[in-house]
């Protein structure tokens, strides 16, 4: 038998959930290794005795395989299982994490060690999504796989995608990246000690939280520039899934989501269940979360990538379900007076006491800009506007709540220059006017909806936009009907400073932009 005494050793981590292909993965690891004697495998075998006895057979180098056997009903999810496997590490030099349904390139151990040594970093990690294979051993064509952000879900958790390019175009050295694939991670085994696997993440968010934790602790992620492994991505209905077997998986996932939001600075929590061992499994101090965001192009709080919204298609502002939901939420706010203002159901910001300076400034500004036709996008109940509209040639009021619009028509009955329409300004291009007024409206919309509204404003042919903005330097994602101090000069809008502005107190301004300042 080959001696491994002079060779650096590799600890391979596998979390296997009732997977009959795990035994084939182990066989292939040993078979394809250039030096199988230096490979030691740890497996968290989650199974149901009597039902899954054929899932794993230790018939290849059993003395080099360490296992933890757990009844499937006691499993707490994939990250918990990976954390369990790390307790089987016995001081091997390198750490490799793979999934339980994989195949490997010949000499994978030498390939990984050689690539890691070529990374221009003192603490490198190799990671990507492996190429595909179809069982038992039909391998995809070779290529280099790079991971990119895909979309944020409704809870702000990032999912990822990948792109494949020909190995002919692969760089000579493994390039840096900001993202990892949990099914293929290779590094010095110091990674186990410095960035131990967080057992309190369930499944969603596993990869992005691990990448951020690695990076903030000084580890640099690199993309393998050679093929080392293949993964079975096929949908196998016969393969049991943890979330199908466990009745409490949704509770585990709920706590994990809150933990992820806390770790990534999206929304801090003080609930103990969400913060178990957070010091051990938190971010590092070598580099900051803000530095990771700058490096990766992500903005977790705003759900942006490279300054643009990254929403799931079913969550995009013009999706019919989102359009209906937006109308429903603002209708409920108006009908139930959820902004709790006795004077006006449009909220305290529309009270006469809050608009004294505005009611003096706006007519003068409209005269200065020669605005005779005004489109009021999100007109509300006209509490402060009704006495100003009469000086205009035409006033067009637009609001998403039909009952509010009907009431506004009644309020302005007899004003022959005033017209109203129940309109969603996010998805509708307004008729041409001299200026669009949009005060205290965009602050209640998600960022992609605001961006879409601004694009429609530009298409309207108006000369000016007069809108609320807050000078705070960044934005945050909110749900429709929520509120944030929206900064139109920050990403993803990046408007120039307003040409004119009324300071409404604190960070709040009512700014004036030429319509050409808006995004196309």
C-alpha cells in the first residue's frame, strides 16, 4: 500500500442526507486521487435505519473514513451536518468540502494543491460550482465555472448563478472572486479553525454568509482554473430531502433568515434564538462588511448589485402580483388611516402645520420654472394642495387608491382645471406636463419600483421633476407601504444634486431636477 508519510494530507468533508450515491462519491474520491493514501474522509451520515441501509457501504479504504451516524429525524439541516463533519478533522493539512453526489477528475488532489499554491494570497480558498454529471458517470464538457449573484429573495437572502467559459480562455492563475460554492471548497485546514461552519444556518444563505465570514477574516476566494470535480444537479424525486422529512424545518429556516440578516447588516436582531454562538460564527475583524460589499459589488441593505436592483422576477415592481399587492396595501393604509393622522389620511407630512414653508415656496418655484401644467404623482387627499391648484392652467392628480381619487374629485368639484385618475405611477407613463410633483410618495416604495417610476417620469415628456429626497448617502430596501429616507442622489438612482431645493427639516428636501437628469 502507498505510504502517505511524506505527502500533505487532505480531510474531505461530506454531509450525506439519505443519499445512496454517497458510497459512489467516496469510491471515486479514492479512485481518482493521485495519492489516495493521504485522503481522509469525514461523513455525517443522516439516515433512517431499516430504510437507508443501502445508502452507504464502507468497502473502499474504510480505515480512512470517519463517520457520524445521525437519525434523519435529529438532523438540523445541511450546515449543521457540515459542522458535525468538521469535528472529525484530525489535523490533516488541507480541507476539502464536497457534496454526497459527486465525481472527480483524475489527480484531483494534486490539481487542487497545485492551484492553491499559485493563488496570490496568503490565505487562499478555491471554490466554485462543479461541472455537472449524470449518474453513473456521464461527465459534462470541461469548462471554467465562475459564480455571480443572481437575485435577492423576499427576505433579502442572496441566491447565486454561474457562467461557464472554455478552458482555452481560462487565466493562467486562479482569479479572485467574492462568492463561494458550498459543494466545492478547498483550503488549508486552518479554515476549519478560523471559519468554522455555522450550524445555525439552515440552507438558504449558506454560501453568501460563509463567503462574507471568510473574506472578513482575511481569506481570499479564488476560482479554480482547471476541472477537479462534477456534481449531480439532476432533480431526483426519489432522493429524500430534509425539508420534506422534517416538520420543523420552517422554524429552523425562520431563525436562520433572521441570523443571516443580522450577520449581513440588513436588520439587527436581539432575539437569543437567532444569535446562538454568534461571536464564534460571526464576521471577522481583518476586513469589514463594507469592504466586502465594495469588493463584491453588493449592497445587502438595498438589495443591489453593481448599483442596480437584483430582484427575483416574481418580486419585480411590474409583476402583476406586485402591482395588485401595491394597490392593496396603499388602499388599506388610506381606508384604515394607518398613518394615524387625524387631519389627513395622507399622513402627518401632509398636515397644514408641516407644509407652511412648502405652500409658500412651491407657487414661487412653479412661477420661476414657468410651470402651468402640473402632474401630481401620488396626490393624496389634497389636504395642503387644494388651495394651490387653482392658480395652474391644469392640475392632474394621480393616485393608486380609487376611492381616494373619487373623494378628490368631489373635493375639487367645480374646479374646471383639475382632473384626477387612479393610476399606478410605477407602471404608467403620465401625460405630458410642465412638471411632475412627487412629494412623500417614492419614500414608500421598494427601490426597483422607485427606479421604474423615475424611468416613466422621464418618458412622460415633462420638463421638471419636483420630488422628496433625503441627503443621507445611501438607500435601503423596503416593502411597499413602508418608509425610508430615500436619497435620489444615491444608488441605484444616482441623480445629480437638485438644481433647486426646499429644506423641509432634517435630511428632508423637496428637490427640483430637469427631467433629463433622470435615468433612462
